[in-house]
């Protein structure tokens, strides 16, 4: 799993190699998801594993940012606490309701994931802090987490790959 290697690179402060492997991890995750949907190689277990991999890759990016730019966390502490709280609420709600992760893979989650990936790529590769991209990623991620909390409350039975609240309301 790439996240273990990313963790080793963070621990060893191997900044240059870390950022390239994080980029590769984001890229291969995007390709993997596209290929799975394109060729119909999908399953409930695959959806859960994909969600875990996504979360761990983002966690590696966050931890990398913490180690390589600790001032970022001091500047953005409130935002990080809000997003972290929403994440814990969503995960707890899914585990209590379904006994496992939600793995909805909504459209909003996909857009939020792309914005997170763009943010991490820019923060690790571009000069200067990509503030606009950061706040776009934060907003989309927050909205995604709120949508997923609501979906956990609406869906009595676990389902993977639900497009979003609108589609639940339409019966799809």
C-alpha cells in the first residue's frame, strides 16, 4: 500500500521523493477508479477499500504538510478542526448505522477529491501557497461531508456508489 511508503518518506523527511510518490498515488487512484467503473470491475468490498485508500492518501498529504510546513496548521487550525469534526461525525454515523464505512462515492465527493488532489499537488510543487484552491477544496470537502452525514441518516441500508442526495430523493 502506497500510504505505508509515504509514511516512511515523511518519517525520514524525504521531501522530494514524498511529493512525487504522493502525486503518483493521487494519479493511480484516479486511474484505478476510472478503470473499475469503465470495465464494471466493482464490488462492495472494492468500494470500501477504495474509500480507505482515498482517506489514507489524503491523510498522508495532511501529515506531510504538517511535517514539512507546520505553520500551515497554526494558520488553518479552525478549518482543520471543523473538517476533522465533520469527518469523525460522518465516519461514526456510518459505523453506527451500517457497521462499516459509507463508501458512497457521490459526485460531490469526487469533485471534492479532485480539488484536494489539486491542492496537494500545488502546495507541494508550485511556489507560494494556493490559498484559493485551498478554500475551494475545504468548501467542497465540507459540503461533501455534510451531504454524506445526511445520506447516512436517509439510507436505512448500506449502499455503495450513491450519486448524491438528489438521486436518493429521486429513488436512484
